[in-house]
């Protein structure tokens, strides 16, 4: 098995883990997923199940990421985080720094925002499986709400930092820097 490195850790947290959360949630509604996860009382985890879950987690993670792009990215942009107009003509000389900013900020943004969408799917599937309106709210629901708030705040913070630091790296004009400073107050110099 390939080692987890800086190069693939970001992809693992950005797509595979949110995809797994989605499949775990959907397993409340789908017997085959329960079998693959080894969560069915009559099954034990298998190598084939592991392979299916891994591939399905990647596919689910990419699907969740598309929903994230449509919903969460748009929500952040509508609510005040402006998407910078970067000058990519300066990218080549800064490519290593740009790649590093993706790994230390954008991949974590993807994890938080993708996990938020995955949690919403898992929560909805779990509530449907237990009788959405007939089951009283409990500690699970409070835990879910807590995670939603934490992941939303984390996604907002990491997206801001990614935009700010990438803008600094690509050396924007003074006018663009003023706009960014207004969008990202109280950031370290």
C-alpha cells in the first residue's frame, strides 16, 4: 500500500473522508452499503468490501465536492468572501508556493466544506431511516449541529486565508490589495 505523504494527504482529507462519511450515512438506507462496511449483523468486512468502499468513497467525495462548489462556495461568496481576480501570469515563478498554499489552506477548506455536505447527507439519511418526524431529537442531533457549526466556521476561515495568502503570493496591484485588505481585516502581515 502506498504511504500517506504530503502529496496525497490533502486528497485523502478533501475527498476520501467526506465520501466515506456520505456512504456511512447512506448505509442507513442501503443494505449493500451496510454489507460493504461490515455493519450488517450477518457480514464481516472483506477485501472486496474494502475495495468497493474505497472506490465508492472517492466517487461520493467528488460528488459531494461538486455539491459543495454549488452550495457552500456560493454561500461564502454571497456572504462577503470575495473571490479574488488573480493574475496567473505570475504563477510560474511562484508555483511551489502556490502548491503549498493549496495543501495548507485549500485542501482543509475542501475537507471542512465537503464534510459539512457529507454530514448533511448522512444526518438526513439517518433521520429518514428512523422516521424523520416521529423520532424525537436527542444528543445525536445536538452533536450534528455542533459539527455543522464547526465545519462551517472552519471552511470560512480556511477559504479566507487561502484567498488572502494566494493573493499576496501572486503580487496583486495596490488597488486589488486594498480590496482584499477590506475583505480580510485583522490578518497578520
